[in-house]
């Protein structure tokens, strides 16, 4: 089986119900600006509180790590996968992400999807933004090419990925890279 990709335009936090949604976050798990700021507004303080508790109990995150939490006060999705895109640790040599960090994040997301699929015997849904292309400064086409390579692989479970672009231009680029029509 391969991942199924559905290209969407708009606010990913207004997506249809999804098992997992990705928050392109940072290594200190602070909900700040951009998409993370939108998560803070949509999910309320309960989300940041859970992130703080998990951060206190785990080793420091590195770029590419992924942390699972609940959805705080938001009912549109079951779980949030916080992807450490930016490195805000005090000793960080480079705060911005690399394309390899995006690849690592996708690899680290996959076990959550596979485990969920195995437990439920149903198609897993993932809502995913363009990671690292805002404050991170990565080229959108390069990130999408990484997504395309990753999601065109065969896997042992069914997963539908809702790939969100913020603008019409994002969606046109997604269609060009994936060669698919938008839903």
C-alpha cells in the first residue's frame, strides 16, 4: 500500500477530523508564532501544559524529533505530533532546519501512524503542513519533493495524508510536484 495524498488549501486546524495533525514546532516545545501560534489559539492552554509536562519528563529534543500529545481543547483531531523543526536550545549551533531534518521528521512520524493503524485496523489520517518553509526559510518545492519521495513509498498500512497549503500558490506548487489534482 502507498500513502494517499489529498491536497488542501487553507487553515489546517480547520481540517476534517484527523487521527494525527503535525505541529511544526521547536526543540523547546514552545507554542509561539506561525502554525504553532495557531495551535495555541485553537487548542487552548491545555496543549502547552501537556507539552511542558512531557518536556520535563523526557530528554531534550533535537531537530527532527517528534513528540506525541493529545489535542488540548480541540476536538477536530485526536493527537498532535510536535515536530522539532527549529532548534531553540541555548547551545544550538544552527536554529534553522535543513532538508535532512524534514526527512528525519517524516521517518519519526511514521511509527505513530503504523502503530495506530495496527491497533485500529482502519485507515489512519494525517494532516500535514509545509514544514520549515516559514520562519525556517526552506524552499517549498524542495520540501514538497521530500514529501513526494517519502509518501510514494509502499507501506504495510493505509494512511491518507491531507497536505495543507496556506495559499493558492502553495496548492498549485503542490499539484505540480505531486502531479495530482486538489480535492
